[in-house]
C-alpha cells in the first residue's frame, strides 16, 4: 500500500482495513497512548499520589468505570423492553449480579472522586471534551 497524504485524513480513520478494523484510528490511538506513557516514564518527579504513570492510570480507570456504570443498567432496560428477543448468553444471577455491580461501581467511583480528585476530575474532563469533539464531527 502506498502512503498518500489523504490516507491520514479524518475520512481514512473511519475506514476498515483488510482485517475489518479501523487501522488508522488504532495507529493514531497507539501513538497518542505511547506519547502519554513515555512522557510519564521519562519524568522522574513524583506527585502527591504517586508517579505520573499512576495518575494516567487513574484517568483511564475513572473514565472506564463511569462508562461501565452507565452501561450496565442497559441490561435491565433491554430485558424489560425486549422480552421476546433471543439472548445469545445469560447473565448469571440476574438481577442481583448486575445490580451488585452497579452498586459497587458507584461506590468505587465515589471513592475515586473523594480520595483521588487530582486525577479523577481531569479524567472526567477528558471524557466531556471528547464528547464535545465527537458532537462537532461531521456525520
């Protein structure tokens, strides 16, 4: 494959490659992740809560936990609105296990906001900024 200037356009980032994955998007995400991790590993200063790598992990954990927290109630909604739909797998212990997960995720997320605000709030800000950028992108 020849590299052309148009290959890195925003249109190319949404195209699936031969393996049926968005190759350019994964490359861009990998470069960004490597830049963040390498920056964290090369700076030897310590912050109040630990290394920069630990802070970077806190950004990701709080954002991922937030999405998972909002994702799991979808199990209850789909079970209620689409009762007749065939399910390829079962949720063990339904409804108790998903409800327990939602409660546990809420507790952990609250503890992160209380005890690690220096990294949790910026992680939430990154998610909000990303949602704003996504909303501005052309369809």
